[in-house]
């Protein structure tokens, strides 16, 4: 199943997926030609991903980018979900120049077997 929007996530049955991959989304203030995801919407998307993953399922967030100042918002938002962190790294995004201070967040998370999503459930 290919999920293309938050609306299609909302229609998805809880616990349906063993793994989910989310790539190339931009936080507020970051430049991205075709997609922009506000902070409040990202919270709902992260909650819905948690909901549709099976216990023990994997969530891979790849090439999420934002400004360096926004890292203090997004990294805690991701960490509070209650996943086991298999990988969480941050790297500079330099394609438009270092003066913009854009950063990538990469993470691979495992949903716990028991319900413990502190920030959402």
C-alpha cells in the first residue's frame, strides 16, 4: 500500500504495517519545491504512523530537513513518541549553502511491544 497523504493514513487500520518509510519532508522555514509540512501537522502524522505500525514495527524517517534552530523542536518531538531508537542522527544539508543552516534528521525507530507512547497515547 502506498500512502500519499495524511488523509490516506487516517483511513488505514491500526497495527497494519510492519515497517513505514517517510522521506524528504520539510519543516517550517525549510525550502522544498514540492512539499511543506507545518509542525502541528507533523505531530498528527507522527501519531498516525505510531498508530498504524504493529508492535515491534520499524519507522524510518529519512531526509527530514529543517533549520538548525528547529532541531530543538523536532528531535524532542520524535524522541517523545516512545520508540526504541535504533538510529538517530543529524547532518548538515549543504546543497543551498551552509549560511542557511539547514539540517537533515535521519532516524530508524522500533515501536515498543507494549503501549508506551508517552507524548501521544
